[in-house]
C-alpha cells in the first residue's frame, strides 16, 4: 500500500523507549513526524537519529513530536537510545503492522539478492491527522533541516 500526501495517516500504537507507548490517538490535534529507519545503531540510522535529537529544541518550539520506528526489538532500541542520549521516542514495530500500513516495508535488492527491508521514509502528519509531506528513500544528510522547513510551512 502506498500513501499519498493529503490522505489520513494510518492509526498506530507502539511500545517506545523509556517505557512509553506512542500512538496516533494521543497525538490527535498536534502535528508529528513519524520516521521509519532500517536498523538501530547502524551508521545512517545513528546519523539520522542524532540530527533529529539536535533539532529537538527547535521542534519543541513548534510543538511537534518526533517518533522513530524500526522493526528492531525493544531492548535493542533502548540500548541505541541510551548510547546516543536520544530523548524522543523510538518505537518498536516488531510485528510490522505499522510499517506495512505506511508502506515502508519493501522489497530491496543488494548484489542481485532480493530481500524485505525497511525503506528509510519520513512522514509529516498535520494536526488534523492528514499526511502533509512524505520523504521516501531519505538521504540522511540535511534531512532534519528539510523536515524543519516543511513544519514551518504547515
């Protein structure tokens, strides 16, 4: 399933770091950033998470919640968040229901071998619960700033 800008964002509820639970119901009426990343504590994912962490003070001023989602188990995600001092919630979608709903669990190919994996994708959801912007196949460098710019335009 592929989502388009302007569509209602799929509902979700997931366990997250720090014993939290994150979900679309609790975020109702507020914009939020939902970003899907392949694996905790890998170079690209670390760079992306740290960039969002650096942007948190500015994002906080815009009253925006950032949530990172991967299919990693919770203990691995907790370790990753602690190692890099990540304060925003990182959620575990081990069952894959949320990444399936958002269309981020896709067939990939490396050295001719096909496999299923997480496509690095970011969704900006507005206060009405509609997808305001989608960044597919995210290039990590400068991405947090692109998200900030889009938020300011909301």
